């Protein structure tokens, strides 16, 4: 009998200072606000533990914001509540995001005692000028100290985030950061390109350059499209030579250290988002929690079910085929149609280097993949963008470079 799986994501929205490029749900807050928030979070955890206690939890990811800014006893309390409310597997991958300058040896020891076994450190760059331009609160030296503390505390599974495509960044500058990180031998590296998001200080500064970059035109401050491509290809080559396997568009790992939690997202495992603005996918229904801090606390004080009808727009009559977990803490719920489930299966699964399998598609939807996507698969293979080997469908190197184009072809 297959056990039902449920990944957990826990959102901590607080940070010391919001970075200039960041459009995530995050903001500074005093200690009293943080304590009240954790109190509400514990209530939400208990509520959903009662609803979903039959599920086994293989991964937990604490993200933000900057979760490591919280007092360590608050993180410990949250994970203790999770352990008592859910069936957390003995070998569960439990990750927390940390920013340099916000962790201490004491915090790291408490994390370990709470069951955390994976750290994700938000470095972004080893160049102090680039860090300052991003609005980061730390220097490269502070990052190195944080990394040393983590290793001394006994953490054996560490991810480091690196960002490319920064203002005035060149290939050589990025490779300096990458080589510095490689010398530290982390188990995992996430290397992704800067996206200029509306509503951020970066958008106001660089929006015209971002439009030029996307159009393939000459840029003034941001690297142009060709330079962004050269950085991406160099990242792949350098990390491969260093023993890292690319398993997803932006993620590289030493053997055995691919992030299980993220793979769950890309393979459409059930996951429950807890906390302000957190998103969930449970039995083909997507939920989104309220983004209003005061409302979140009020809702968690009086958590109760919210029916599908309360989420549906005029003219919609869909009802979930399986479990419904809608509650007053959520502001949105989308009951995915069969067509939408197929689309997600393809464009999420194809992010991974291993791609998707015909067997998994047929098991999920009861029909062969060719019954839905025959012509799309044929054309993309002819264009050299897809490869099909031993029942598996994956992007080629060329397809990886044109991933957005390929994904769009699977919209029905």
C-alpha cells in the first residue's frame, strides 16, 4: 500500500531589511510581532495536523523572508509542533533558509536539535560591491564565517544561492564568485539569473534596461542577452567539471544531494504551505493563504472550514474530486481541471534534467501521453528541443536554452 505523502512549506516573512531586487512577501518586524506571528502559525499547524494526520511528511522547508533572523527558540517551537501534529518521516529532509550575519553557533546547534539537517545560505555574490548594489546586509567575509560555523556545527548538507545577471556584472566577475563557492565544496548550488520584478527598487532603476535585455538589444547597465547566455553555459560547464550534476534548470548538486523538497514541487507532490501568503497543492487543488499579517493572526485564532462555493467565481461549478482543506485563512483556492493538471505535469516536470516519463503520465491521467501531446512532441523533437529515451521525455541542451518556449507548447 502506497503511503500518502505531504511536503510542508513554512513561511517566515520577516527580514532585517528587504533587498532591492526582492518581490517576495517579506518585511522587517519587531520581536513582539514575530512572537505573535509564531503563535498564529502554531494554531494553523495544529488545525491542519488534525485534517491531514494520515499523510506522511518526507520534507519540510522553512523559507522567507529570513527565517534565521528569528530567535532560535521560536524555530524550535514551530518544528516541535510540526512533529507532534504530523507524521514526519524518520529520514525527512528538513531545510531552513539562512542569511549570512543572522546565524550564530548557538542558533545552529538549536537547529540541529530541532531536526534541521539542511541549510540554504543566501549568498548571491562574493563581490562586496555587487552585494551592496543588491541591498544585501552582509559581506563576503560574513558569509565565509557563516559557512564555517555551519560546518563546525556538523551540517553536512548545505546549499549556496548564487545570482547572475547583476548590474555591471561580467562573465569573469560571476566566475570569481562561482569558483570561490566551489572551493568550499557545498553539497548543492542554486545558480539563477536576476529577474527585474515590478514593485521593487530595481524595477524603478533598471526597467528600461530589462526591456532591452529581453528584446536582445544593447543594454547600458544589465548584462545583455548574449552575456546572460554565456554566463549560464559557463555555469553548467564549470560546475560539471567540479563534480556537480545539474538536475534542474537552476540547480546543481553533488551525487545524492539533490533537494528532495524542490523535486516534490516539480513532480506535483502534495504540499501544504503554512504561514502568511503560503501556497499549497493538495489533491489537485491549489490554495493561497492571506497576505495580510493582521488578518492572518485573526483567522488563525478562529480557524474553520471554508467551502468550495465560497472560493468559486460566478459561473464556476467545479468541486474537488478528493480531499478539500479550504479554510478561512486562505484567500484563494483553484480547483485544477484535468487539462490544467496535464499542463502542470509537463511544464513543471520538464524543468528537471530527467524530464517526465510516459508511464507516470499514463498512471496520472489514464491515457498515453501521445493521446494528448502527439503533435507537440513530434514537432519539438524535430526541432531538436526534446529527446525521448527509454520511456522518458526530457529537454535537450538546446531545449534547456529555450525552456520557456518549449514549456509554452504544452499549454492546451
